[in-house]
């Protein structure tokens, strides 16, 4: 088990390192974004893979998620229908909430089914470490809480991940049904757009 965890961490670090030199401008001014769009037709869609863990630990302060709204009937609903929860959970390279944080999952999830435990997810993944610090990916979709593997659309992003599109999958690495703590094993596969280093003018102005 320990070998597999160490290997997974190593592969993640190697994957993130291989995504270096993403040729994106850390300047997020309207002018910089407009310059980026003027070149995007020449950009190369680049298949990108990320692997990390989402630590939804609610027994610590502050909790990684907390309910903010519920319907009058939620208390008697077997699927907690109508419950809305806000999320701000750290992302790590290892399945350990005390390991190095590389970003945060921030957003909302709502219990949206009366037939099964299922949530509607609207979550931004904000990366704070490595080559892509300051970049984000947005995930929206349906999450069957007790499903073995959950699949989500990746519908956009910012920074190095502008116009990103792809698929995220998650499996439960650890769950404590009594406390509500859980850790998800998350994989992203998506296309991002790498601009060509075609012009000295753009290279200087956009700091490629």
C-alpha cells in the first residue's frame, strides 16, 4: 500500500512537472486576455492529466464543508433532498490532509435527487502551487454519492487552463460515515490550449 501511495505521488509530481512551460501570461488584465484570444486560433490543444486528492475533512476547524441551506422537508427526506453545502477543501498530492496543499476545491453541492443520494456539483478547482499556480478549472455535474466511480464534465478554466474542456473522475479513498470526513481520489483529463511561441513581440509582451 505504501509503495503504491509513494508511486502515485511521484507520478503526479512528474506529470505536473511535464506540464511546465505552458506559455501562458500571468497577466490577467483585459488587454492580456484579449491578446491571448487573438492567438488562440493558432493554439495547440494539449492533452493534460492531473491527479490529486480532495480532503473533505469536517471534523477540523474550519471544516472543509458546511451546510448553508435546506428545505423544510430535508430533515425527513431519506436522500437529504434540498440540502445545500458550501465547500472549501484542500487539494493534496498525497491522501493525507496534513501533506502539502497544492490548491483548493471551492463551490457548492446540493442534494438534488429524491430517488438516491446524489448531488449537483458546481466546484472551482484553484491551484496554488507549481507551474500552474493561479490557474483554475471549473467542474459541473452529477455526483452519485455512493457510486464506485463518479464522472464529471470539466467545462472551462482560467490562467493556463483557459477554455479547458474534459472529464474528471473521482473515487472514494476514505470515508467515515459517522463523522462525515472523506477523501476523494481525483483524476482530470482535459485539453488546454498552448499558444505558439511564434513572435518575439508576443514573447516579450506576454512573458512566455
